[in-house]
């Protein structure tokens, strides 16, 4: 009795708490169903949640709550997503969409589909993710669903961002933002502004990044959400060299995290930014203190390397760099798995956490109703048993009367019972045999289906492999034809000039040629010989780079000396009326770079050669400066410039802006491959509009390949 009272008091208190939780119902469904939905949301990885989802669907149908039925289907999709059963997830999504399509709540048609797309993104299976998003977008456009269209652009942008195709990702994010604003889809504006800011930060465009980060702050639902944005802003400011601005955001993060604690990678990034800021103001002790607060081993080691480098202790910086590269390989797999698990657990986490405290009101009502039903069933069972007992008593009494009437009737009844027992045994044997046969047939059917499915899968894989091989062969044949076409033209042009002028000089009429004319012919022969030599060298370099057989000859190189040498070598190629300048930092005489001097000079020569080709007046400027843990080389001209659509394609093989200009179209492609080889990158600065500006980012510490 005591335990019962305690249980009743607990149940009443629990129900009162649930009634308060259910008052905040963001879905607008029945409060009792909402509480039960929240209970399901807390048990997504438990297999029992599938039965609970069925119960929710039935109760919602009984109450006529179609939206709650859609949420029941969503629970099933969430379960297979979180236990990573992708075949069942795909099937359940299709079943859910068949039902949801007939309802007014089409947002759940697309939100269930996003589970599959997100899984492919996390697994870095970008081809499947892209295929699914394209189907997703097509369906959203046909249904004219604003949520679906917005999310299609967002996830396309996510895919390209993960592949580091930031320019394309940026355009898609902006499309998603414009569409969301035009259709008043305000729920995802915070995330879209934040992602666009991050893309601009990755593109080293801090002003644009800050603009979108500020827009993100305006739409932050609470102060706690602002912390992550301030951390991004302090990191962006430091990368851009704006120490004062970075310090302002560091202070804001420090004030907020006293009230809203932060953990994990966000806190590590914050400590890293504080350490970097202290280094910029020469407070190395504080920088070391903040860096030692970093939990992530790789970030901690990289921070040590950077601090000692800023202090001028190159020996310690080199030692920490070696430790970082040694640990990086062993940690990479572990870190990747952790991040994937973290992403999987955090997917839609905000929605779950926002709702989980309002879970269980109707659940208790359902439990009470269940208990009442069970008690009714027990009472009915008792009544049924009493009736059975009465019937048995009557039957026995009747039999007794019949036995008393005549012995013959009793004997007949006995024989009849024996016959019935025999028939029962026969029926039992027949049932068992039929059951075994049915089980055997069912098992064989399942095995046959599995075998057919595996055969189909193997056939599909073989067809995919064959198709890939065919595409690769066609591409190789195309590249070979293009190569032979270009080479035949580029070799023939200077060779004809050499042969022609040599023939003139060796002819009998040679005696009639004036000295000035002879000098001009020899100059043309020398120029075309140089072109032919450059072409052959480019082909050989490209061959080595593509076959991964090229080995870097790393050695400390004086930057000022190398750049002056490059300038001197380009003087004879400079068009008349064009000035060639070299811009150096104040510390140029102290700057050295561990690199392959020949390859670095090759990249700068190619940049300057292109500038000379396309600049008729004005100037050509070679500049270099320190940029974080790298050195930035740039060649800026006042020529015809690079069309926006050509900013990336000009780095492809045989790609030329002007087919009438001499050149193989290999130089910039070789530059990009050299940049990849040293761990850097080359690109066109699209923000410069007075001509063209080519940039080469070379890391200070180059890993020998």
C-alpha cells in the first residue's frame, strides 16, 4: 500500500510537469501526441522506437491529426539514419513520401529525404550526394515547395564547399539565400548567412566575410549562438592581419563564454586565435599559455611551431613541425571518425534538444489508458473463464446423465472419443508437414531473392566499371589528339622560321644581305630556337609532374636575390613602353625560403612571360610578402586582363586566351602542378580589374615529395 501511494504521488507530479511541457508545442499538433512524439525522439537509436512510431501513427489517425502522422514517419526515417542502416532508410523514405505527398505538409516530404543526402555528404560520397540533391531539387521545383528548393541549393553548396570549390559553392549559397528571402523562408537564414561568411573567409575576402557574419549576428536566436560567429570573426580578422579588430572579437567571446560555456573544437580555435594575437604583439609567454590550453594535439603542436617561428627560434620551430607531421598521419583517421560521429549525433540536434524537455504528457495518459484496457481485459478474461467453467460443468453433468441412462451409450461415446483422438493426431501430423513445406518454400524464395539481388548488384558494379573505363579511354584519346594537334602546330611554327632564315643565310645571295638585316635574321633564329627549347622543356616537365616522378631539390633560397634574377632575365622580353618593377618588403634581405629554386623561378617566369604577352602599355610588377605561414608571390599587369569565366580554365592544358599569341598553353598548368607539389596554390585574383594579377601562395615549410 505504501509503495502504491508513492507511485501515485510520483505519477501525479510527473503528469503535472508534462502538462507544463506540452504547453510549448512548436508543431501545433495534439498536446498528448506531441509528448509521445518527444519520447520517441529521445529513443531514436532504440529498436523499440519503430513500434512506438506505429503507435503514434495509429493514435494520430484516430484523432485525425495528419501532421502528427507525418512526424511518426519522420521518426522511422530518423531511426534508420542514426543506426546507419541505409537500405532500410531508403525504403522507409519512399514509403513515408507516398503518404506525405497526399497531405498538406510537404516540408516533411523533403526533410526525410535530407537524411539520405546528409549521410552521403558525411561519407564524402559526393557523386551520390550530388545525384540525390539533383533529384531532390527537381521534385521540389515540380511541387513548388519553397523549403525544398531552398534546401536543394543549400546542400548543393555544401557539397561543393566540402570539395573546396568555393566559388561555385558561394553562388549556390547566395541562390538559396535569395530564394529563402523572396519566399519568406526565414527559418534557415541564420545558417545561410553564416555559411556565406565562412566561404568568403576561405577565399581570403575578409570585408565580405565580416558583412555576412554581421548579418548572421542580427538573426541569432540567442546570445549563446553568437559565440561561434564571434570566434569565426576573430579568426578571419587575424588571417587578414587586422589584430585590433581580432582583439575586439576575442574580448566579446571571453565575456559571453563566462555565461555560456563553449567546448570542443570551437574553444580550441578561440585559444588558438588568442595565442596568435599575443604573438602579433610580442607577448610570447601569454601566447604559449593560451596555446597550452588547446586540447586538440595537432592544433597544439602547430601553435608551438608558429610561436617559436615568430620568436625567431627556428630550431624549436623545426622540431615542432616534425612532431606535427609525424602525429598528423596517425591522428587523421581517428579525427575523421570522431568528426563523422559528431556530425551524425548533431544532425537536427537543435530541433531535438529544443523539444526534448516537453516530452511525456500524453505518454502517461496513454499508459493509464493502457492500464485501464488491461484491467478490462482481465475482467473479461475472468468472466470468460467463469462461463467456460459453467459450460464445462453442464457438459459433464449431461455426460454423467447419459452414462447413467445406458451403459451402451457410454461404450459408444468411448469409441467415438478414440476415433476423434486418432483424427486429431492425423490432423496434427498433417499440419506439421504442411508447416514444414511452407517454411521450406518461403526459405527457398528468400534465398532466391537474395541471390538475384546479389547478382544484379555484381552486374551493376561491372557495368559501372566498364563505363568508367570507357570514359577514361575516350578522355585519354581526346587528350592525345589535342596534344598532337597543338604540338604539331607549336613545333612547326618556330622550326619553319629557323629553317627558313638559316637557308637564306646559307644561300648564295647571303653576300648581298646587309649586316643589320643579317643581325635581325640571327635574332629571329635565336628567338624561335628559344621558343622551341621552352616548348620541349614544358613537355618534359609536364611528363615528370603527371607521372609523379619529379623530386624537389629543397634548399634555403634568398628571396631578394632570386626575384632580382627573375626580373633581369625578363628585361629583353619586355614590350616597349612597359615598365617592369619589383616590390619588396622592408625585411627582404632577411627572407629565405626552403624550396626548389628552379621550380619557383619557373613559376615566376611563366607569370611574367604571360604578362609581357598581354600588356602593351603601363607596367608589370613582381611583388612578394609574408602571409601567415606562407610567402605570397604576385605578378600584376595593366594589360587586357582575364575574363571572369576564364579564371579557372586558363590553368588547364592547352588553354590560351588568344590563339594568335605564341605559346603552348602548358605554362600555367605546369605552374599549378608545381604549386601542388610544394603544398601551395596558384590562382587569379578576380578582385583586380585593371589588368591581371596571378598569385602563388608558397608554404614556408615545404614537404619533400
